[in-house]
């Protein structure tokens, strides 16, 4: 997932009313199952990053993938997050509703991986929809089977991270399989849900022409609902987080891709009739 900027506000820190719920273990478990409590890393208010307009982006904790280029390894474990209640999130949505209306923005549920906490996510999306606020989720799609079409009815836009088009490369990159992401994209297309594709160009990992071509061929099948393809150059700004967590960072000496390579990747997508930027 794209990195949470350094100014992102952490939940549980007493900032803007986000306070960790003080619940007993059994009460907390019941609240999580009911979708009234979730574990999140942070939240931020940004413009033209995680969807159209000004967005309230909430970074959920927990992710089933282990991407070698992850910018936010501190979001990988759900236990390292901070509790937030549904009421607190809905209060934030109400607070910024005028901003959303003025800018054509809304909320984006990101991560980590938002679909690891699907009941809470569903409740947030339903509340936002009831308030007339645009909704988006940023996901790898790996856990797409965890949500039904009723969930998708609550989502105006999916930012879908297609990290590789070759299964072996995807597995090496993420430690998981590509097929669930493709299946989720197929569902989104059949459902008519709008998609923004995100593809990170990582030298030595994803930038090979055959891999990009494979991604483009997958995305092309969803073309009627794909509004844009965001080609994102790799950067190693997350390296300090890996070091702080004592984790091995395998891309330490990898440089960002050249402008020539990024332009070539965009051209490959455009050759398939896809709006790459």
C-alpha cells in the first residue's frame, strides 16, 4: 500500500477524539465481532491521493501479505494497532462532511488490509453512504472472498493493487498467490464497481516487460470499470520503519526506476486501451 505520510495521526493517542477503548477481553471480542470496534494504525486528511477530492483515509492494522517493498511494515500486525470505535469514525465523517461536499471527496479505508476487518468496514461504509459521503477502499483484493455483493454495494470506488501479473513473481513479492486478486477484480467488473488500479514499478521485481504485459492483460478484462491506472515508482522511504522493527529490508540498495522505465510501463498499459498516469 502507499505509505501513510509522516503527519498521519495515530489512533489511541488522544488526537482529535481518537482514544483507545478500555474494554475487557470478552467485551472487546464481542465488539470486534459486531463491527463496532476495530484496530487501526492511523488516519489522515489528504487531497487527491487515495481517491477523488479531499479524503479521510483510515489505515487499518493487519495484512495477510508480506510485500518486500511495503512502505508501512508497522501496519502488518493487527495487535500493533490501536482500538477505535464505530461511533468515533462516524463522528469524524460527520465532522468533515462539508469538506467532502466542497471537494468531491469522501472516505477511503486503507491499510494494512481493510478486508481483514470486514464487519467494521461494512458498518463504516454503510454509515458514510447514509450520510451521502463518497466511499472507497484500498485493497490488494487477496481477501475479496471475505465480502459479499451487499458489501460492494456500499463501495463507490476500489483502489486495487495489482502487484504483479506473473504468479511466480507475485508469490516471491508478497508470499501469497495472485489468483484471489484476479478473482476479486472479476467480481468488481461484473458488479460494475469503479476501479483505480495501482501498480508499483520495483526495479528487479516488477518492471520487466513481460510482467507489466501480464498485469495489463489482466486489467484489460476489467476495462469497462477501470477509470485509471496509477503507475507508481518504487521508493525506499519505508526503510527506516523496517530497521526500527528489526526486520530484514531486502530492497535496501534498490534505486527508484528511471523516468524512461516508468514511461515505458505507462505506454504498455495505454497500448491495452487503459488510462495510465
